[in-house]
C-alpha cells in the first residue's frame, strides 16, 4: 500500500521543485517544467492533480464556445493522462491516480502529459481566447 511518503519520494525522483504543505498537499514550483503551481493532493485513496491554465472567458465573449469545443477535442486526442475542465474561476488540467498501487512511472506520465499540454496546447488556447 502506497502512502503520502511515496508520493513525496516520486516527486523528489522527478526532480521538479515542489513545496510540501503537509496533510498530503504538494505544490510544484517549477517554472522550467511548465507546471508552476500544480497542486497535488492525496485524498483518501486517490492522488489528485490540478493546474489552472487560464481564466474562463465570460459568457457572451466571442469565441467562447469555440474555445470550449477545442478543450473537448483536446480531451479526446490532445492529452492522454489528464483532461481539461472548467471551474468557476478558470480552465484547469485535472488528473487522478489511485494511490494503492501508484508507481513513479505513472506519476511521471501525468507530470509529462500536463507539462506537454501546458507547453503545446495552452498557448494556442490563450491565443484563441484573445482573438
């Protein structure tokens, strides 16, 4: 059975800079990886990853529906281990992994997937929003 200590060890092995806030809460503070402010929370038997990537355009904003369509298309074939989602305060990348059999490769796959999304997809999304 894996624990919060294993998650911390996997983060250390991944060589990203992070801060341990205690109680199973970690925040990656790594500009180089594109994952700055990625929150990782161990909740019960799940490791939850959450990263705000942009503000949600207000209702009535031109291109808003096109942006949402692009997010759905990216969820289908632009990201593998994570997904874009909407919350009240923005567009987020989310992922979750079961803690019980978690291994370093699974965790690294999520970090890599989110880093790739931030570097390749998010700049296009922000540009789409501003056009």
